[in-house]
C-alpha cells in the first residue's frame, strides 16, 4: 500500500524543490527561477485573499460614515482613489479631526474582527 501511495505523489513538484546550484554555491529553487523581483507568489496570493476579506469585512462591520471614510481613505471603492483626511473632511463637510476619530474607531473595529476571524482558523 505504501508503494502505491508514494507512486501517486511521485510526479509532484514543489516551489521549494532544489533544481541546481548557482555560481556561488547557493541552492537554486523553482520559486527562485519563477521570481521576478516581486514578493513570492504565495505571499501575493495571501495578500490578495486577505485584502478581499478585508473589503468584505468593511461592508459587514462598518456602517454610515465609518464605511464611507474608510473606503475614501484607503481607496477600497474602485471608483474612488485614496484621499487625505483633509480631502475627505471637505467632501463630507466635517472637520479633519472628526475624520481622524472616525477612521481610528473604524480601524479598531476592523482590526478586532480581522484578528478574531483569523484566530478561529486552524
């Protein structure tokens, strides 16, 4: 049985598999060959998943001005670019310090929800 189980996965390759050695004697892995100077692929995927989750969380957890301020501040709405607190204050006809308080409170709620949901996963 063990031989059959091993045979099934014999053709599997992993990004961390060593494919050779460079001129300095360092091991070269498949992920090194695929790299293009950006973050590793697994980190990019993780970031995209977490970003999508955070956008969904903004819609579920925040309401009213909190939601509006966070979307404007961080460009979470595809139609709106990131804005400064001063620009948001001008659009909403409120003070910049009030925008700051709203942002701080909203980020705290998001952070709490984000960490609670991530700690539940195995």
